[in-house]
């Protein structure tokens, strides 16, 4: 079951897999079949997945900025 995914498993997810899991969480929350306790667990998982996605995106952004800065310096040589 998706709500039983551990923090360690989340950390190992690629951004693509993380988005897929996040979509599953949203679908579960939107289908209105979960009780309050399960809905809260899905919401908490969604927050963790969102944070992981943000971390991956920020890391990619920093790598692109570094590469861009290196290329800018080469243009001046």
C-alpha cells in the first residue's frame, strides 16, 4: 500500500517515480473513500513526496546554474 512507504524509500525515488507516487496520493485523497485517519496519513505522505520532489528539482536547478556559469566564464576566455 502506498501510504506505508518509508522515508528511506522516498529518498531513493527518482523525481519521475516521486511524481507518480504523488499523483497516486492525490487520487486517493480525491476519491473520498478513505477514512479520516487514512486521509491524514496520505496527506502526510503527500507532503513528504512534495518535499522530496522540491529537493530534487532544486538540486537539478543548482547543477544547471553551475554549468551555465562555467560556460559564461569560457565565453570570456
